[in-house]
C-alpha cells in the first residue's frame, strides 16, 4: 500500500497511519447521517452513503486519508420522523472537536471536514472558526456545474438531486413506487420533485462535486 495514494484510515495499521501523518497527508472527515429521514422513497442511510462515496472518490484523486464517516449530527427538522437519529448542536460540536483533537494529537496538521448536511453547517463552521489547519467543504456548495441537468432544481431534501445521487450509488435502495410525494415536508420528510431523478444525473452531480472538492483542497494546500 503506497504512502502516496489515498486510503481509508480504517484500512491502515497504526504504524502505517503514523507514517502517513508524519508525512503530512491531509485527513478528510466525512460527515453524513447514518439514520435520517429522506422521504418515503430513500433509505435513512442516504447521507452516510453519500458521504462515504464522496470520500472514496476523493481518495481516488488525491493522496488523502479518509477517516470513518461521522454518522450522527445536528438534525432538528427530522426528530419527528421514525428512525431519525439526532444530537444537540452542543453534543455534535463536542464530538467533532474531540475527533479533530485526536487527529491533531497524532500529528495531523491538515484536516478537511466534508459535510453532507444543511443544519450541520453552522455547528461545523463554529468548530472550525479561526482554525488554520481545517478546511470545511459543505456539500450544498459543491457541484453547481451539474445543475444544468436538473429539470426541477428547487427542493433541497430527497429531491431530484439527492434521489439521482442515490440512483447512481445504490439504485436498489430507492423505492421507485414512492417517488411521487403526497404532501408537504412535515408529512413526507422530503421537498422538491424526485420523479425527475435519474442515475446519469446522479453520476454527473457526484463528479462535479468531486471536481470542486479537489479544486478547493489543492488551492488550500498546493503541495
């Protein structure tokens, strides 16, 4: 396993991790809910699956270390939907602060926080405020180049964009017979129009996001 290639932290031994940390390899921490409502048609794991896929594609492009996906976060809008797991903002911030602190304690000097949520943006920004060793990438700001492919770009959750990504990543998990939403967010846990989703769109959205991530990371740390 070359020290110049991207890798998942969980696949390394501790001496291998130590060597990469000492070599200055950045670490990306993917953040995505392991269990959060995504309408009647997408699985609760949608965010976690997306976060892991983006991290995987990122380490295929850059010599980074991908830490395990942080599967729990601050998701107050979803607490009433069965199965949705939620932390308070304070607990979520404490969790991230400790995880980042652990990496710093092991000598990591460049850390990327890759966030797939929206309500998680503010707590993450607060954790990262003033830190010169952190780069925050919010998924909502990535992949705009693929927006031209969308028929109904409005939405924001379990919509055409997110459903397309899931059709690209794990099509068997999408309940195709439940795409037509039958009410507002408070009833369905989704917004937008997922009926326009397609796997090709999802592949292009993922590619555009990865391109933006690579550009942001290499701009911050050219070496």
